[in-house]
């Protein structure tokens, strides 16, 4: 079982409008909404791939209820822990030219709620093969929150996908894998090797259409997709995390993990719906990903 | 008891942002939300004035639950009837220069849901002194929905506050009072007298800062506020409806009803929060409203 943690779970709402007009009243043509936040999105990919997955994290208020109802609809096992605050919504307004996004701040987590969550997390992590910690920390969670969870996970391998101070502090608990993108890496360190020096056992840097670079204790590799894939990049990073989590669970060799991650990510970009992947393209891409030692 | 009907109940969400930037990601500074829709807003004013009020209408989905939870928080008696569809949200994005509004379409009401609602409404109307029918009809409700409710209300006086075809069709059930604003009146008729000819027993036209014009079976009056009141006009119309509903319940003379409506409306404009009124200003304005026969 893979346990994914989403401390700042969200209800992702998408509005389609003809053209967003500022400082006017806009009629929404249609509304879509679903549970989101990085860990939830990773869990969705794992579930679609047939893996046993459990979703935990923090949720609260009416929006928290909406999030939980959507997890139930998706068939995802919901072990979110209640907080008193109201979970955040994200509103994405899509018109003919582009998307406008509004991000609510999310609940303020109290010290008592955080302590209770760490305890519950340790119980949930016990039967897990892999723990995925993904996304930003909501206000009130200590800056070293991911390090605390990493330690509470004990021997279970941890995959950490976050950025900035949360990533830096999280390294001290020696996560099995961290997955910054190029921009997130540049913000905090000069090289993947620097993150290993700070505690990460392996560093996988995602570079969009250029694929992945992995720096690990067993060697370093660069994996590239067979072709430039045009499409919807939303969810490509979550697909990489899902594939790397499966690799951690199965103990596959690094080149195989990277091949899988690049193929799944490219198949996700190719699918028009955010977070879904093109099953045929995944099978087709898999043998054509190039992996070279570097 | 005054029964208010909100067929298209809403969750009104307000986001404050520094400046809304289209086609970019915007951080929401703070979030406020509450149950809305005209009938709910009128009920809030009636409740604040100490009147016994019951809220009915249609609500569904997670947003419907949020609406009902907010009614409970406000201490309003909730007799909303469930529908399978998802109630609408309105999102108002306020920045330093103005407000941008997004209106969701709301649920599509089925024939069975509508029939069940009319039956339930008739039960709820039985002990009511006055029935307030306010706001737009959601998709699926027949165009003569307000006329059906008016007939189901039997002898109880009905105050109808809507516009366009819903108002025109509603006149056939002979409502005690209709309250179009100047614009809504101009859309469908040449004069208040024309609406009386089509079935309304009394017509009160709201004219913003110019006050009210009433054309009734007992005479015609113009009521004007004592001064031009600057402030937040949101909720001024709901305050007029609330005051007129109280007048119907008590059987006060028309000049007194109009005086009350103008004073309450001006006191609402003066209060910075939408839908709340300035208690001192209300008491101060009341004796200074001018009412003349015309």
C-alpha cells in the first residue's frame, strides 16, 4: 500500500466562461470540481494504475466535506483527518484565451491538530510500503512538518515533493527520493548533489519536455521522452511522482523507474483531461524512452 | 410568521484580492461566504428585525449543505427542499478598484422535484401570515412557477419580487404586492398601472436614491428618503421587500409601510456590510421620510 499525504487538500473548481470580463458580472457556462492537492492527484494516478493507495492529510469545513465526497466517488480510500478550519478552494476560470486562477489561503492548523495528525499518520504509515509527502504546508504547520512526518514514518521509504523551506527542512529526515523541478531546485541549491549532501538519498529533477535527471547512491541518469509531446501539462509532475513511488515500492532498478516515470508523464500530457493519462500512449512510449548514465 | 421562498438559493462567496490579474494566478487574501438568493436575504432582514420567519426553496449537493449550515448559523428556520442537482455558487472578487462576479448556472430542477416542492410549499404556507416569493427561477421550473405558488398559497397575501417572464406570469395569480425596480418595470410594462391591470393588487416601484412609488387600490404615493445616502447599495432592495412584507402582515396603512421601507432601505445603504442595517440611522430616518399622494 502507498500512503499519500496532502496537508493542504483542496477542492479544485473549474469554470468555463466565454470570456472573463473584469469588473463585470460573468455567466459561468459549466462547472467542474474535484478533490485536489498534490498528494490527492498522485493517489488518483496510482489508483488508475491499479495500486492500493490510501489518502491522508488535513481537511475541514464544508469544503472538506466536498473533498471527502469526491474521494469516495473516485473510489479512493479516505483517511483525511479533520481540522476546524475550512479547506481551501482553487477556482480556475477558463476562457477562450487562457486560464485565471484564484487560490484560497486554506485553514490555519492549530498545534493540537498538527500533533494529532502526526500520531494518526504514524499509525497509517505502519502498513505502508511507501509514503508520499506532497505539496505545500498550510499555515500553522511547523516549517519542519515534513521532517517530523519523515521521522514518524520510521523505516518506510519517503518520497518528498515540495519546494522552498518545506523541502529544505524535510531533507533532514533523509527522504528516499525528492523530486524538485528545475525551478524549485534552483531556488534552494546549486545542484542535485547539494540536496543529497543535505540528506536526500536520491534526487530526481523534472525538466518538463526534457525529461528527468536522477542523482542517486547507485548512479546518475538522464531520461528523455522519445518525442516532444504537446498537450496539457497539468498532472505531468504528479505522474512522475506516482511512477517513482511505484519504483520505490517494487525496488525496480533506477533506469526502469525513470523510464516508467517519463512514459507515464508524457502519456499524461497527451491526454486532454488534467491528471488522466492516455493508456495506449503509455504502452507505446515505455520502450522508447532513452535512459543514459551521466 | 413570514414564509420566504428562494427557488435558486445560492452560496455567495466573496474573495478579496489585491488586484485581480486575468490569465494569471491570484492569491486570495480572505474569503467570506454565506447563504444567499433574494428570499434568504429578505429572511435575514426580517430575522434581524425580530420577526418570525421560515426559509424555503430548493437546495442540493455539497453547496446546498453549505447553504443550510449557514442558515443554521444565522438562526434562520430552514425548510429548504432537497433537489438532486448542485446549488449554485456566486463568486465575487473584490479588488481595490471594483468587483468581478461569476455566477454558476445552478441546478436543473426536474418535473418531479417541482411538483413535490409545490406540495411542500402549500403545507408551509398554511400557517404563514405573508408569503414572499423572490428571485429568479432556476432552469427546469416552469415559467409560471410563481403563479402556481401564488395559487397554492390560497388566501395568504403574496409579495412577489422577480423580473421578466417570471414576473409577468406571476401576475396571473393576483399577488398582493409586486416590487419591480424602475428597470424591471420598463422591461415589461409602460407603467405601474399596467401591472395592476395584469393582476397585481399593488405595485411598488423602487427607484434607488429617489425612494419608492406605490400604486395600490387605496391610492398612490411617492416616498422619498430625507437625504441622499451614500454607501453600499447591496441589500437595499431586500430591505424594501422585508419592510413591505411586515406591512402586509400587520395591515399598516400604505404611507406607514412606505415610510418604513424607505427608512430601512436607507439604513441598509449606510451600513458597510452588505445586507446589514444601521439601527440608529433607521430610527433617525423613520420620522423624516416624506410620503406624498400622487
